[in-house]
C-alpha cells in the first residue's frame, strides 16, 4: 500500500496506523490552513505523530485567536495524490533515503517534494546557476557556456526555470543533467514560453516543487522557491542580476545556509550587472569561466573556518571594518540559531552572543526585512512561526 492508495475503511475495527497512514496525515497537516514548515515541525515535535497533531490543530488555532478552524479535508489530499499519479510525479518525504541530504539539513527544508523526472539527479553534486530574466545576449551566452562546461565536469545544474539566464542554463545542461525548481505546482508550466523546455527537463532531467499539484505561482512563492535552489546546491553562481532582484535573494539564501556564492562581473553601466558587481565587491568569488568555479569549489572544500565571534573591546575602533560574505552568512546563522518562537530582548541577545551592538543591530534589521526575524513591542525578538 502506498500513500496514493490511502483510503481507510470504516467497516473494519480501527487498526494501528501504518507508515502510509502517517505519511498521509503529515501531508494533510502540511496542507492545512496557516501551517507552514516551522509550524508543521513544531506540531510534530509537540504531539509525536501527525495524526495527534491534526487532532490538536483546531484547539491550537483557537488559542491563536482563529475561530471556526477546519483542518485540510482528506478529499483534498487524495485529489492532490491522484493528480500527481496522473502526471507520473513522485511524492518524496524528507525522511525518505532519496531526499537530498544538502536540502534536508536546512531548518526550513520542505517536508514534501513533488518530483517529475529522474530522481537520481538528486544524488549527484549540484551547482545553482541563476540570473536575470531580461538577460543580455552576453549573459545568456555566459550561462550556456558555464552550464555546459559544469555538466561536462560532472555537475548537475540547478535553476528556477525562469526566462533568461535560467532557461539558457537548463537548456545547455540538459544533456548532462539539470534540475528545475518550480515556484508553482510541478505540473504547471510557467512561464508559458518555457513549456517545451519544461517538457524536455521532465524527460531528461528533473522538475521539483514543494507546492501542491495544480498550484499557480504567485509572487510569494518565488522567494520560497529560491531557498530550495540554493539549498540543493553546493554553491550558487549569479550570472546577471540587478541590484534588487530574485537572484540576489537566492544568493542571500545561500549565505544564510552556509553555502558559497560566486558571481560573474559585468559592465558598471549595465544595471543587469549591478547585483553581481555588488556581490563581488562584498567578497563573492569572481567567475570568468567554469574553471574558476571548479577551483573555488576545491578551495571551499578545504576551507573550514571557525565561526567568527569578535571579542568585545573596551574601546572599539572608530573605523568600520567590512565583513566578508562568509562572515556575514555566519553572523546571520549565529543570530538565527539563538532565536526561537519565544521572544528575547535585543540587549540580552547581544550579551549572549558577545558581539558589539554596532555589528548586531544592522544585521538584525536585514534579517527583519527578510522576514526571518520578528520584532515585538519592547524590543523583543523572535523567529516567525
């Protein structure tokens, strides 16, 4: 019996829940209203099983001020499973041995992934290639060259199936293996102009999504998609990106996940290169060709720096020192590891970390703007649930 076949009978005495029953209940829990990855994990930790968590969910919602709460109906989950089966897609749970280890280690790893294509690609070394949708001809040419050469070197190229750099990278890497992470359902073709490419990837590569089948992508889905792109990958390479773009969100995610970021430089007058030039200025590895990426990966594997925790000084220097990208990522990780759902005073956090407030305060603002830290009245800080 598989999760797709789940259909408990009401004419027999109740039996102990099977692993398939628990998987079905976990998907139902995750699909229930206002249950995100953090809430899902907390409910499982508190109640032991998904079935117990489902039973407690209405009361949890009432305690949070949500009245008339209804958990996700079983029929909705069965319809999703039937739709996936009809598309030939596979549902992969985080506890399954085929679930990619690099993604599973993240605190916000998707509990379930829909797969369409070759799941064996998840076991191979991966590199993310991302960039502008309105890429220049030089940008798309660079993406194609890097993807092809990385594929020849044995890497699977991961990207987001968007137009521009993403599409160029997927197409060039297709003969060697490529993974497209979709913002909507794995069965939804977006953008429409990449329909043929998406079909080819399903035949020769792999398309994945954490969203339910049939989900049309909206603006809020893309930042969540980006964390999976970087989370799957040993490093993220940004080919072209404006100063404020989704590609820079992916780069920030990679840093927060402890992964490395590389960038292709561009002309200072080209707005599409501004993001990449900023990353390089702040310490990202400059990329001229695939050999630069391969050499950087080799040095990254041999480089295991300790977390930089500055020693407080009685008289801090007046000049401000710039942190590297790796130091910034480590500082983000240190702060997030200290925070949880229970609010903590900012001055207490500073004392606990033993890091000067001048370094902590702007970093907290960045994390707050990214939605990773929530500030309550009285200067209390917590992780969003």
